[in-house]
């Protein structure tokens, strides 16, 4: 899923906020009184939140890689 397909309200969430909402959705889906129509919407939301978290991690990995690269350059000087 591309970044454009993630709703703005999901994009604005921090990692902790997204994780908390995922936990809420999972608890709801695991309950015995689940409505199928709502479950589909919850599942779609879960996918959006998961993709947002994935993008946050990829961004952080890129930042860490750049920092590591800069440190290696400075060590060679």
C-alpha cells in the first residue's frame, strides 16, 4: 500500500498511538460478539495502521543508515 492510500488520520498517528489502536481492534475482533460487516471495516483499518507503522520503520531505518554512513566517513578521516 502506498503512502497516498493511508488516510490522514492514520498518517498523523505516532507509533505508540497506531500500536494502541491496533491492539484495540485486535481485542474487538477476538471477542465473541463480532459483527461481520464491522469486522471487515476493522480489518481494513488494521491494514492501514500496519502499513503506516511499516512506513515509519522504513523511514527510521533510512535515517539510521545515513547516520551510520556519516560515522564511517568520519572514522576514515
